[in-house]
C-alpha cells in the first residue's frame, strides 16, 4: 500500500472534504462561574483519589502484616479441634476416655461404680473390668466347681490334668446316667 | 508555588476553554452538552494537574473521548427508542445539527479518529499530534491520509445514496 503524506496542499479546491474538515473556528464562551465550579470539582476529585489511594495502601500494608501471621499460625490451632470431636459423637456411653475431668469426680460419689475408679488412669479400664470381675469371678467359680474336683488332687501337674479330667469326668457320668 | 499554578491554570482556561467548547459544539447537539464535555475535560486535567505534561493535548483527547462516549450513548438511546416506537417518530431526532461531520467522524476506526479530531478540529499541527498520540509524524500523516480516503469514500457513497 502506498501512502501519500501531507506535505503539499491537503485538499483540492473542489474537494467536499475541505468543507467538512476545515470548518470555521467556533468559540463558545464559558458561562459565569464555570471556572470556579471546575476548580472545585477537580479539588474534590483529587482528594477522593488520594483517599482511595490511602485506603488501598493501608489495606496492602495490613495484608502484608497479616499474611505472615496467617501462614505461621495454622499448625497450632488445628490440633485442639481434633480431640474435642470424639466425645461429642460418642456421648456418655463411653466413660473410658475423659477420666481426668473434674465433673466426673464430683459425680463419682453418687454412682456406685466410680467408687472403684479413684485409682488414677486405670479406673476407666477398671470400670469395665469392675463390671467384669464379678462375671470373671462367677465364671471361675463355675469353672472352679469343676476344677475343684480335680483340686482335690493338687500335687499332680496342672496343665493337662483339668482338661483331661473335665472332658473325661463330665461326659462319662452323663453318658453313664443317660445310658 | 500554588499561586503560580493557579495563575497558569486560569490563563490556560481563558485561552483554551472557548475554543474547546466551540470544537465540542460542532460535534454535539447543543451548547449545554458542549459545556459539559469541555468542563469535564478541564476537571480531569486539573484533578491530575501535576502529572500532565501537555495540557492542551490532554484536554482535546479527553474531550474527543467524551464526545465519542456521548455519541455512543445517543446511539444506544436512539436504538432503544427505535425499538420502542415507530421509526417515523424517531427520524426527526436523528436529523440534527451538522450530522455529516458527526457521522463521518464516527464511522472512522479508533486509530484514525483521534488524529482527525486533533488535527482538523483542534487545529493541532502534525508534530503535536505525533507527540500526543505517541506515533511518529510519518505515521500520523499516513493515518490522516487513510482517514481522508475513508471519509471521501463514505461521503461519495452517501451522496450517491441521496441522488
């Protein structure tokens, strides 16, 4: 594309563009008080821009201060939230975990079970074992009734004898009675 | 310091405002709109008075952008009214003062519009247009030539259309 630069006369005499692009210069005088109004508006706008810039700068400074603090903090607050969750879901049915809480010590005298608890950390498991001991105690007694029979012959080796005697003694009388 | 700045602003306003407002008046419909655009251009100039190196060019480019926005707003309103009412009722509104200049300049692309506005309507020499737009003088001359060719073709087409 070849371009013709504007070194010579721009328009031929009969060019309609001369009418459009070379209009007579018009002047429109300002209304009274226009200069003062423009100056006031410019001052307001300058102050507004300065205020916006100040707010933006303060926000940036606050972000620069808060960001390192936020990056260093998240490790520590994550830990306390974790142990608080399980007791809320498990509820009162699991008495084992929160043994060191003082409320249960206050509740302890009311319940008959906690009387066995005062033993420091173990009572939580001891509570369960506290229930079981009677069962365990009962079962050994049942078992004890049977081994008590062989206990009459204590001097013999204990490992094989009760089993063999239990199996041997119990069926035989039943079979003997049934038969 | 402040007094000298105020005096310079006052002298610039006295020398430039009537010409700028008259220039705007040729591109818009009424005196009030021309005053609004010229006042807004001066307000933007003085709101950043210390950072503007070429006040005259800044004012004219700002006014050209405001005139372009004004045209776009008028076009949107005209289309909205055209959709809402009959075309016959709208047609007188579009036929206003100096429509040929406005439509011809409006039909130019953005790159060619500013040199045309500054050189032919603001009477700025090519060297100042070059400094203001950041283009070389040869580029400005080429842009002016391309703009004139476009305007000439547009004018010929509109004349053929009317005949």
